[in-house]
């Protein structure tokens, strides 16, 4: 009697595990229209290897992200991550929001909250050393200062700030474009 019950339970679990695979989950990488120009060098590498999977539209979906029930968890992390901080829509976001996000980056990287433990467990390359945490937070702080300066709101790699001869090509020619449209 007991055996038949156990067998029924096991069969039920097996059927459920197979059935759950059929439940669809959103796992897409939408276009990265407002992607941040990632800083060159170490910080860009840290962002790419430790943050972008959950905070951009350039997610590298691992094979287990296709297997239920794990796929629901992975999709939730990515969706929540993108909603909170998205480097793929960065340039389209309000300056004040970007500033706030950089402030949060400093906080969560210093506290060790990010990258998430469940992620670094499976992605050892995303575990940050103290030096990497320092580099990342120093960049975020410098980026806040740079963004608060007038006329520098456009995404420019952080390391060009100290450039003694800033490239002014982008500003040239802005004067003639509008004329034709004037009524
Ligand atoms: C495994 C996915 C994942 C990775 C990798 C990841 N994050 Fe997150 N991150 C999340 C999720 C999910 C949230 C939303 C958490 C919440 O709602 O409480 C979040 C929230 C945040 C926030 C907002 C915090 C707040 O107070 O609202 C910041 C800033 C952040 N992450 C920065 C980073 C940085 C920087 C990295 C890389 C060093 C990183 N994250 C790596 C998933 C991730």
C-alpha cells in the first residue's frame, strides 16, 4: 500500500517536472538603443563580466536558463535587474536618474550586495576583488562628478575627462542645421 503511494508521488513529480518545461518564459535581448559607452580598460571589463548579464540587454543566457524551474528564477533576476539598472537604455534616462543609479552602484558594490551571490556562485569570474570594487566605485563617483558639469551630459568614456584637448568636433556645425525648419 505504502509503496503504491510513493510510486504515485514520484510519477506525479516526474510528470510535473516535464510539464513545467512547457511553461514559456520571456528570455529576450531587446535592442540596446541607449547603450552606455562603457569605459575602456578595467572598469569596462568588470561591468561586462560582473553586471551586464542582469543589467543590460546583452544577457548571455546560460543553458540552465532554459530548464524549469531554474529558468523562472534566472528570468526574474534579469527582469528585476534590468528594471532597476539598465546600461542598455542608459543614454535615454534622465540625468538625475543616472546620477542616482551611480550613487546606488557605489553603495551596493561597497556593501558587496552586487553582483548577487547566486550569480557569482555560478560565475566565479564575476567575483570582485577589493581592488576591482575600488576601481568600480571610483569610476562611478568620477562619472557623477563629470555628469554634474555643464555640457557633459552625453555619454563620454570617463577616462577622456582628463583630456587636456577635448574633442570639440561634436559641437561644430550645430548652428546651420535648424535654419531650414524655421517658420
Ligand atoms: C544575477 C543578476 C545580477 C547581477 C550579476 C548584478 N545584479 Fe545588480 N541587481 C539585480 C537585481 C535582481 C536587482 C534588483 C534587486 C531588488 O529589487 O532588490 C539589482 C539591483 C541593483 C542596483 C539597484 C540597487 C537598489 O538599491 O535598488 C544596483 C545599483 C545594482 N544592482 C548594481 C549592480 C552592479 C554594479 C553589478 C555588477 C558589479 C550588479 N548589479 C550585478 C541583479 C543582478
